[in-house]
C-alpha cells in the first residue's frame, strides 16, 4: 500500500492543536458557554475524524459522503451508483438503520477502526447498532473511491442529525442530494453554507425531478448555489424514473455522476486536487474556530478570577482576623483567664519577681512532674480556646463563600456539584485540635532552646520549661491588648519572661510564637479554601490554556502554508 504522508511539521501542528483543544476547560455556566462547547466538540471531531487520518494517509481512497434531506432518495441513489443493493432506505422516519460505507474489496484495509472515523463502531451486518458504521464491499465501486450513505441532515432524531454532521465533516467530497420538493429547505442549505465556508469539495445532486420541472428547478438551484459560494461545484440532475426489480434507477439516469466519480478515482492528480481543497479549507476553518474558542475563554477567565477572588479574600480575611484575635486579648477570657488566674494567684499582683519567686515556685515546678497540674490546666484551656476560634473562622468562612458564590449562576452550579461546601470540612475540628497542640509543643521547644544557657538560673529552675511556655503563650495572647486586660494578670507573665530573657528577646519569642500559630492556622484555612478552588480552574491555569490554544492555532496556520497545502506535494 502506498505511503504518501503530509509533511511532519503539518502533522505535528495538527496533533498539537487537537491536544490543546481537548484540554480546554469550559466548566463555568456562563453566557455563550454552550456555543463554546459546540466549537470545541466540532474542532475535536474534525481533527480526529478527518484531518489527522487524512494527513497520515494522503493516498487513501477518496471518501464521498452522500447526505441530504429526508426523502431525497439518497439510499436509492447510492445503490444505483454502485449497481447493486448495498444500503436500505428507511420505511419509517426517522431512519434507524446504520450508515453504510461502500468500498472496493481491495480498499478494505483503509477503513479499519484505526483509520478514518476511529471512534465509530464498525459492523458488517445490517440491523446492528444504528449509530455504528456498516462496511460493505462491492466491485461496483472503483478502487480509490468509497461512498458513504449518511443519515438525513434534517432527521427528527437528534442522534441521526449528529451522526450526519460527523460523517459529512469526515468527507473529502460531499454528494449533497436534494429533490425538487426539498431543494429550498433551510437545513440543507445551512450545511452547504458551512461547506462553502470550509472550501469543502461539494457536488450537488438534484434527484427525483420531473421533466416538466427540471429546467426551472435546476436553474433556480444553480442560482442559489452561486449566491452561496458554490458556483464551482458540479450540479447533477437525476430525472424522476421508475425503479427496476432490484430497486435501482436506470443506469442512464446516473451515468454522468458515475462517470465523474470513476474519473476522480482513476486520476491521482484529480483526487489530490479534491483532497487538497477540502483539507486546506478544513485546516483554515479550524484555525479560525480555535481563535473563536480562545476568545470565548476570556469570559471563563474573568468569571473564574471573580470566584477565586471572592473565596481568596474571604479566607484571607478570616486568617487576618484570627491573627488579630490571637494577640488582642480575645482568647484571655473564660476558662483561659480563670485557669491563668488560678495558676499565678490573684491575691495580689507581684511588683517584684525577685521577692516573689519563692511564693510561686511550687506552682510552676509542679508542671515538670508529669502529673496534672495547674499549668496543664492552663495549657488545656489555651488549646481549647485557640482550636474553637480557628474552627469558628473555618465554619463562618465556608458559609460566607457559599453565600457569595450562590448569588451567581456559575457559582451556584459549582456549589451544586460539590458536597457540604456551606460548612467547613467534617474533620476540621480534629485538624484544628492537632494544629494547636503541635503549636503548643513548638512553643515549649522554643522556650527550651532559647533557655538552654539559662537553665541553671534560679528563675528558670523556679518556673520550669512548661511554666515559662505558659507565660509566653499568655503574653502572646495579650501582646496587642490594652494594659488593663484580664485585670492586669496577663502582664505578670510578661514580667516574668522579661526577668528571665530580657525584654528584647521576649519580644522576639512572642513574635515567633505568634507567627508560627498564624502559619499553622493558615495551612488549615488553605486546605478549606482548596475545596472551592477544586471546583474551578484557577485564572492562571485558564490563561495558560488560552495561550496554548492560540499558540497551537498560530502554528497550525503557519504549517498550513507548507508544501503540501500549497499543492506542491502530489500523490
């Protein structure tokens, strides 16, 4: 079998274009998205069903697809061209039979499933899947030519219409069949207009026309073809005739068409010209449609940016508020305050750490025994308060984002596709508890490392690592609070720390402890935010897809001007 192939650059460009278009996400339900999805589907189908298979095998038989209106006599015409019954017309509408591709026995290999129309199921028996492609071989078809009898383009069955569109888009040549009664119908002319836009090679067949109406109808049809850019397309007329015992038209009625098709099949240069015209037009048209698809993505980018921005801003605001509340005294209330006051004693505020070390030594040292002490109770209260604050922000922010997204159609559709997004994750409380506990352990380690050269001092021994860590956490919670917060007891922890480490070092320790807590809270809120991000591609990702789409389209247009599409490559 010959192996005439398109230039590698053109084939690579078309393959790249297919991948780029397939990868385009159009998930947002916005104005114009249905049209964009149609463009995407059409481009993918045209590349997969026709352009790439044809580029790989330029010397494959010429595929003439016979399409047209309901009742135009397509099947009878195909049988008459072949000279035997290879396809059956439907008695009832819509026709439910399979489309039939008729080829010469020696050309059978060209139409295996991995060749043209690779996604269509193949069959050799009538009555199979009505949307499968039935293959039939006949010596009535010359080598180098295949004829495909397609469903009606105006069928009331959507599956038939879609299949007809797919098959016509895979044609090297359209044999468009109409009749005196149907030639002015809008639907067929819409197909012919698309063919003219793509420079598809077309031949029009005026079928079932009486002698009395032949001249008038043919003249009118020819004028319509000229006005729609099809003046160079052959126009065949098949007079109304009786059928023989096999249901075939008289040979004389189809002789001009049979002769024209036979000449095409026998002349490599003529076949090349037909393929060249159709392929070049298909590539040119797809490049334009790809740019249309890239344009349509602009709205997707804008809406995605809006949705992502709303979610990002909400969770960023939640983290900022958590950061503020973990330093402004908000957490020094309730159980935390009660436990801390019990821990340090409230009989009197200590004006001098030096003179009071003995009084409170036992309270702090108890934290190092492993038993449940008052310092442990303070830590438990701190963890509970911080965990509750973080969980509340996660819950409130999920509700806020769901409410904002739900106010728009695309956002509402995305929320419908998710589950429970109006609440924080089911395990958010467990995650928050783990985060706060790990933070508390990090604070203890921070104190341990910083106090390494101070562990033998009286103050450090008096308070112990755990006690000093408690004082550091309390001081952190009150860092930005008013001086009177918690009746002044919060300032005691800071005074103790200053006496051990010095004021400058304590400021650094408080800052590091606070930054660590906020960073850990941020990681949890980022995880919560990701639930919304997962519903729609990021604007940056969409822009990358858009840029790749335009780059592939430009490369395809450049490659279209390669030697093959300039007509310099011959079969």
